[in-house]
């Protein structure tokens, strides 16, 4: 069970990182549009 936890942690981190980058790109794109 402990192995699954350590294996799942990086996945969550990447998900948050990807969300942050996506949100940042969206913000920049929206700012450029206006």
C-alpha cells in the first residue's frame, strides 16, 4: 500500500503543475486578446 502512495504522489504533483501552467497560459492569452 505504501508503494502505491509514493507512486501516486508525483502524479498529483504533475497534475497541479500542469493545471498551473495551463491557467497561466490562459491568463496570458486572455490578456493578449484584450
